[in-house]
C-alpha cells in the first residue's frame, strides 16, 4: 500500500455510470461476482439489502428472467438481510422488506428460510431490534462481542447524509456494542431499525448506490469530506472494500457551473 494512504483511501472506489439503469446493471454484476467468490469459499453468500427507492430497479433486474443475473445467482445459497427497516408490517408499502420482496424475492427460487427480515410488526421497537440482533448472532454463530461479517452490504444515501437508518445527530452513531439499533426519528415521526456502524463497517464489501441530481450536493460533501458530521462519512470498512456506484446526474459537482 503506497505510503501515506489510509486503508479506507486505498479501498474506496467511485464508479460513475450513465444513468439509473446502468447503475442497477453495474451493481447486479457486482452481486453475482461476489456471490461466486463467497459461495466457493464458504458455501453461502450473505447480503444486506438497503431500502428506499434507488435499489428497486436493481432488485427487478436481478429477478428478470430475460436478464443474465437471475440464472447466475445461486439463490438457494444466498441469504438476504436488511440494513434497516421501518416500524411497519412486512406487507406495508413503506416496508423495505416488502419492496425487495415484491421487486425480487417473490419471483426467484430463494427459500423462505434464506430471508432474514426485521420483525418490524413487533409493537416494542427495542424488542424488535434485540430479536434481529439475536437472529444475526445465531446465523453467524457469534460469540459475545463478535461482529457479523456480511459478504456484501448495499447502502443508499439520503439528501441529509443519512445511510441505512443512521441519521444526523442520532445517538446510534456512537453505538459500539449493539449490532442492531432502534431509534425514534423525530423528522419522520417514527422508529427506524438499523444495523449499527460496527456491523456495517465489518462487511467484506460495501456498495453505495447513489442516483439522481438531488443527491449531487450531499454526495459531493461526503466524497470531498467537506464536513465530518454526515453519517455516510462514517462508513469505512475496517478490512473490506467500499465502492460508490453513482450515476452522472448525482456525480455533477455542484460547485462547478454547468
Ligand atoms: C431507507 C433506506 C435509506 C435510503 C436512503 C436513500 O430505509 O429509506 O435504507 O437509507 O437508502 O434514504 O433513499 P432513496 O434511494 O429513496 O433516495
């Protein structure tokens, strides 16, 4: 590693693609490639899906029988988790699980036992977070204090710099022990569940998906490190890779007149 470069600098890549469709295609290729390596190494592939709207096209592409990706992913050996979830039932329009299920998981031969969702219908959000944490501990056979290591984590970027459900000012940004947090998000007037930074940063590969002109400002801030308060800036894999998949609309430098 060249002198003076931190690991996070060495392993951070930004791939600018033409548009949202190209972004979905590039990430689909990444998923298939990483799944093959993971399955050859350990017999399974663990991926944490992000929510919001950006990844929907990716999920549809993965399931599309007329595309190459569906047949290239070994669905029976792929285990799906979620980076974060809203406090709504799994069939609710706002549910991240519901979005991924409708766009992809309902249309592919993935065993139901491979879907590891937050039990977001639980009335006690803190209990739901604890439940998800114990799901992770069981699946990854974790000892106390150990972190799960996802083969791949997908993340989005909010215009306020949030990622997963780690929002600016959230006390979860300082969480070092828990694997899963539940926090009341005042501006959303709702609870959100999220994997915590230690878990996210323990992933083998993290891929951000950022699309659209409305993200140009915040993306510039995050990538140029012009501020240090944004949650997305705290995503730095401790021993993994970070790849930003960004479409041209989001990659425009807001400081340069177009
Ligand atoms: C969520 C997501 C969240 C999302 C960003 C970007 O639950 O909303 O996990 O972190 O990735 O808000 O959302 P869009 O893709 O809709 O812009």
